[in-house]
């Protein structure tokens, strides 16, 4: 087992191939340890080279509404009024700090997404 840093796309692809070969290796075996190390290296490379941007706050709210089977009317509880809910969900009004707190507490949407 020779583990090296992933410095290029070629190294990355080789590491992915090796992970596929090792997949299912027993924990605390040499193969399992190699798999753990390679996964850590690949994750680090992906974070640096393929960053994932946080979702748009309104898209996050709409996604949570869909997950929970909610309507715009249900959002009045979190956004203050039907007019505010319509304006926020259509992108015509920004979220206030009070709305962010309410959405965070009530719908468990991470504040860092709502404040983006």
C-alpha cells in the first residue's frame, strides 16, 4: 500500500479506481485502512477542486416546503403575512432577520443558507 497525495486529475482518477477495487474491504484490515485513507484524500481533493455552492435561500425554503407538503399559506406562520410570503417566495422581497430565525426554528433550515 503506497498512499500518495492527490495532485492531479490523473491521480484523482487512479484513486477513484482503487477505491472501487477496495470497496467492501473489512474494517481494520490493511485494505480497509487503505480505503479509509484514499477516501479522505479524495474528499479533500474534491472539496478543493469541485466546490459545491450553497443553495439559494428561496430554493431551500421551497425545497423544505415540498418535503413537508406545505403551501404558501402555510408559510404565513414563518414569514409574517400572505403578502410577505408571496413576495419572499417570488424573490421580490428579502428575508428579514426575524423571518430567518422563524424559518430556522420552525423548519430547521440552516441559518447559513438563509443568510446567503
